C-alpha cells in the first residue's frame, strides 16, 4: 500500500512551480476514481508549494468533476493575493480529462472584537485500547489506508447521521492541513443511512472551513460527523464536522451528493 506521504513526495515539478506530475495508486481508488480526500490533499499540497509564505488554510472549495486514476497532472493558479488572504486554484487532470478543481483560501489571523463560537462535540469518545477498530471493506480500496471506529445507532443520532473516528495508517511527514483534507471525506454519504443499503452515489461539491489555528489531535484520531438534512430527486445535501481528541471542532463542512437510487 502506497502511503499519502510517498504519493506527495513522488510528485514531479514540471512547469516552474505551477505544475506537477504524479500517480494515483490503485490502493487509493474509490470505485473508478480516486478517493476525494486524497485528490483534495494532493491539490492542497501543490497549492501550498506554488506560493511562498502562505498564511494558514482557512477554506477549501472542491468540485469533483470527473474520474481521476493513474497518471495525473496538477496545475495551480494564483487568483489573488492581498494583505490578509490569498486565493489559489488547483486543478487535477488524468487521462479522462479534468477531474478535480479546488479553490483554496489562505488567511492570516487578524485582530477582531468578535470572539464567538457555538460548536458542541458529539457524544462519542475517542477509541481506547479495548475498542475494536477496523479498516473498511477491502472492495473499497482507499479504506485500507485508514483505521475507523463507527457509531451508527443510538438514542441521540438523527436518521441520517453518522459518526466515525478516523486516522491515517501512516501520518509521518504530512502537513496537518493536508492530513485534515485527507481524512475529512472518510465518511460514506449520510443518505445511505436512510436507505439502509449501498447504492451508487457520487460527491459533487465539498466545502471545508478550518476553525482556529493549525489542527492538532492525539494519536492521529479525528472524529467525523455527517448528517444529511435533504435527500430528494437524486440529490442530497449534508452538514459535516471534524473534531480533535480534545473535543475541539477544527472544521465545518458541507457536501452535495448525487444519489442514484
């Protein structure tokens, strides 16, 4: 199994700091395309290499346009850089054409009289030595790169809500923001909870907003939550979140999903 760090280290610059060639290994596929967290993490890694002294990532807007597999080409474009924020676009193409387009917003912390947060942590403790974790179904290749512990039932769970503790098998040498994107898409679409069975689905767009400074957690574990609040006419919208081991919410997310059932 090829680690995320190896995939990133093997990216080859080809266009004066705005282009890279690489490879999506079969072990990171989700069906016929790359796992969305992997392709987004590759795009972020390249965006961070394309511009010097970027402030921290604050927002990622991801469009899953088409399949990505095998050899890939990553290109980046600085849309704008001002005093406080920088906007960088990253595209990934493979033999099938454009597969992913991301807009990343990097922004420095600024002084503000507003200091407000209302986030709460789900009631699901971090995995301990007595908990039995798992790696997902072997048919879904990318899941073998992670370790999971799920909660799908309980009196406080909504009908389309899913909770999952997740960590990468190999995390050494990966930027924390890149790691956050790599794990942020690790839950199946929440609408599956309504169906009670696996059906074809496809993520269309993904928005991730980073809350606070550089994300940190204990022993690599991150708590993911997804809840579909709309599923109709083949389209589902879901609210998502990521918490660290200290119970701090580190990212808010939203995703649009096509449901072929």
